[in-house]
C-alpha cells in the first residue's frame, strides 16, 4: 500500500464517523419535513455547524486523494 491509499482510507473512515455523528430527526415526520422547527431550512449552530463543515472538508480531502490515486507514479 502506498501513502496516498493509506491517507484515503483514513479520510474515508473519518468521513463515515463524522456523518454518523450528525443527528437527524428519526421520526417519520422528519422524513417529510414535519419536524416542528418552523420551516424547511434550519440554520446550523455550534457543534452541529462544526461537524457539518468538518464533514465537507473530509469529503473534499477524500475526493482529492481519490483523484491523486488515479495518477500513475
């Protein structure tokens, strides 16, 4: 295994963990937007926003590593 593959594996695991840490409404009403929070769009704050931004960053890193892994050595 080369370094890029190992980094890609780590980025993938981090992405999975970050996605699993994000809480979403688990009731059936949440599936159709009836969460009772006043509207469809809800602003993220605090740790929820940090997790969201970290997830985007880890997906971007995973994507870049995947592209870099396609380039022959």
